[in-house]
C-alpha cells in the first residue's frame, strides 16, 4: 500500500527555501518603504518652497515687506492644506529664498545659499546652495521669524 504525501525532509527543504527568500526580501521591502517615505517628505518640502514663493509675491504686491515664513510664527504662516505635521522656516533675501528648514518628526532638511530653488532639493550636485541631504531626525525645532 502506497501512501501519498510529502516526507518530513521535503517539508523541511521547502521551509528552508522559503526562509531564505524571506530573509532576502524583507530588507529590500523595508528599504523601498523608507525611500517612499523620504520621497513624500521631499515632495512636502518642495510644496513649502513653492507656497512660500507664491505668498512672497502676493505680500510684495500688497506692500507687506516679508523676510520669512515660519510655522512657529503667528503672523507669517503659509497655507499648506493638510500638511499640519510639517514645521518649516523659509527665509528671503532680496526676493530670493536663502534659507530653508523643513521637518516632520521623522525627516529633516536644511538648506542655505544665495538662492534655493525647488529642483535643488532633489539634486545633491546643485550649485549655488548648501543643501544638506534629508536626514532622519525627530527634531522638529526650527527658526522663528523675528518679531515685526
């Protein structure tokens, strides 16, 4: 009489192969997840930079001199829709963004230079500014606008 089924050795071999595949796959999946979260943060930082530029133009046309926008400021906040977890500081000199700080409790980016542009946030070889790479940080402290 023949019994149909798998032997213990065959089952152990399949389990060992599956374990090896999981060990290889988990770091790659976690890396993809981390990169996706970092890219979302970079998109948010670019949104802050764009919103600050638009608000600066509006304030300049209405004769309201503005040197900075900050989430810590009561007078100079940006309208950023649902990005309430972001803290930011955007400083202007002669109509150009020269300082940028954005943090969300997981990531942080800081940039200083003669002129910071949106496309420079993703380009590590950007010229004319000192843009530090996105760093993992729980630090949400930022510069506040000086009292006017």
